[in-house]
């Protein structure tokens, strides 16, 4: 079997890649580099010159070649490789007529826990959102307690507002609903620690992306300093970045996006590195069912 063509499909802020083979089997993948899908498309088209004529089953070899064929790195490159990698695994699974997890070593779980992404901008709406989440059968809820205008708030006001919203979520959801605080990289390391300390009493499941990702070391240092579990990694792209995050931060929830962090091939490696640090993996995705399936 050989790769016959590589097709790219721009869909809103997402890019889908379809790889066709001469055996009539095609595989589909998607990138999570949603900020620059046009750039990812150009990279995939550059990849196609190499991929056409290749054996689609040599997935690890193709990953390494595509990553190293040029000296430049970044999310657009990793996003492009991720889409190609997912599509190649799709081809291999279809050829052998088994799910990809069978090729990766077999099924470990019969179900996957999901959290709901929701919330409210006031204690009243947050209380109801948490209560509704429990009513729908969810056991975890993720929300952002930093309401509009937080940038202009004094630290005391910011903390008080976030605390009131989180308290309402705990009251509405009760002790059987895990709370995940999504900060969207809005804080500095100092304010991130102050807010984490203020929310500790609510027994958070984890505190996600409190600071900007400019420095992996700084992200790790925040995880070490706060007394609540931290989740990091939805914008990281390689096993080397995740290793540095864990070296500097220790155990935490790692959040690779399979369509950004190198596809299925690399996310399996990221999970193995995390396991060595006694970390849990909470994969990231917000672009749709194709990435969810991967």
C-alpha cells in the first residue's frame, strides 16, 4: 500500500486532512492549531511532496521525518503533523479492521469520564449551572470564575468575586461534583498563587492554565507553589515540553491536545512520561467530534 494523495479541507477555524491510498483506504485527521489553520494547510501541502508514494504504515518514521525535515518548530508545524499522524493511524486501523487502541496495546478502560464546560457569571447563575450539571448526570464541571472586567479589578475584588462564584458552584453541585477552575492563562504567577490559596477550601479537582505559557519553567513553579492540583499543557506541542513541565512542576494534570501535541503517536508518549511522574492525563479538545474520536 502506498499514499496516493493528501487532501486538505479548511472548515471555519479548523483544518481537516484526508490521506488517500492506492488500496482505496483513506484516513482522516484534524489539527487543533485553530488560530492559524491557513498556515497549517501550507505546511501539510509541503508535507505531501514527501508523503505521496510512501508506505502509510511507517507512522513513527514519517512523524520523525516531518518534524525534522526543516529546522523550524512551533504550533503550526506540530498541528500539521498531528493531523497527518491521526489520519495515518486511521488508515492502519481500517486496513487491519481494528480500532486504533487495539494497535496501541489494547483497551484499558470500558468508559471515559467527561466533564461539562459551563458556568455562570454571577453566584446565582453559577449555582443553577452546577445544579443542572448534576441533574444531567455529570460528575465534574469546568468553569471560569474570572468575570468580565477582571482586568481592572483590584486583587482583593478579583479574589472575592471568583471565590463567591466558586462557592456557589460548590453549593449547587454538592460534594459529589468535582470543580475544575479554568483560568485561561489570565493571571500572573503572583496573583495565580493568591487566587489558588483563596479557592483551596472548595477542594478543586484542578486549577487549569493559571498563567501564560511563555515560560514552561514558570508554569512548573506555579504548580509547585500552590496547594491545589494544577492542570497544564493544552498549548504545549512536544514530549520535550511536557517533560520540562513535569521536571519543574512535579505531579499535576497534563492536558495534551491530540490534534496539537503530535497526534496519537506523541500523546501516547506524553501519557507515558506523565505516568512516570504519577500524573493523570486529561486530554484537551474543543474543536469537535473528529478530534474527540481520536
